[in-house]
């Protein structure tokens, strides 16, 4: 019997155990560090540009670099928020249903999100490839680096969503020991 794709991670994680958890933990910390550092530099570049403009010194590359950092921090920050359960969910329609139906709806929503993320990943890679020649006006950096931020964040969110799908499926089937799903997200 073959397992569906999202259930395949359960035996793999069981076999790899601590090393898989350490890898995901390290990637989570790295993503948070990159996002936080990028945000600090984004603020610094915008502030420096505004300060120097007061003295009539124009540094156009500051704004271009700030836009690049904005894209990366926004998309990576979205994954950090998604992984930690900080994205607002509206359950006004689903909370009237029994718990099993709520879990089923949650699983369907995660599958729809997974499909959308897969679509964004594929098409952002295609767009980055077509825009690989275009450069910033003030820097010799390809514009596709901005587009790659969407691809990297989409891929990271795909892994986060697969973990959420696995957790939701285990809760739906009653095989998950943690009953409080909000604390585990």
C-alpha cells in the first residue's frame, strides 16, 4: 500500500527522528535571523536615504536595495507567521460544526493553500527566469532576485503547510496525542 504524499513524511520523520527536527529547527532559526536582519537593514537604508536627502545627497541605490529587502523580509516573514500560527483565521462559519467536520474543513483548506503555494512556486521560478536579464537601474543586481524571494518563501511555506497537513490528518484520524491544535501551531 502506498501512502499519499503528505503522509509519506510521517515514516520519514520517524526514521530520521532528531536529525530531521534539528534541521527544521535550524532552518526556522536561520529564516527568522535573515528576516530580522533584512528588516533592520531595510529600516536603516530608508532612514539613511531620508537623512541624506535632507542634505541634498541623492543615493538612489538605497531605495532599490530597500525594495529588495522589503520583498525578502515580507515573504520570509509571512512564512514565519504561517509556521508559528500567527496568521489570523476566521472560524465564524466552521465553529458551528462538530469537531471532526472542523478538522476535515481545516484539512481541505490546507490542501487548497498547498496547491496555491505550488502554483506560486512554479510561476515565480518561471518569472524569475524570464526576468534574469533585467537589472536595477542603480545597481548591477538582477531584478530576478526580488522574484526569487517569492519562490524561496513559497517553497518554505510548502514545507510548513505539509507539516500542518500531517498534523491535521493525524488529528482527524485521532492518532495525534496533542488535542489542542492552537498550541501546536
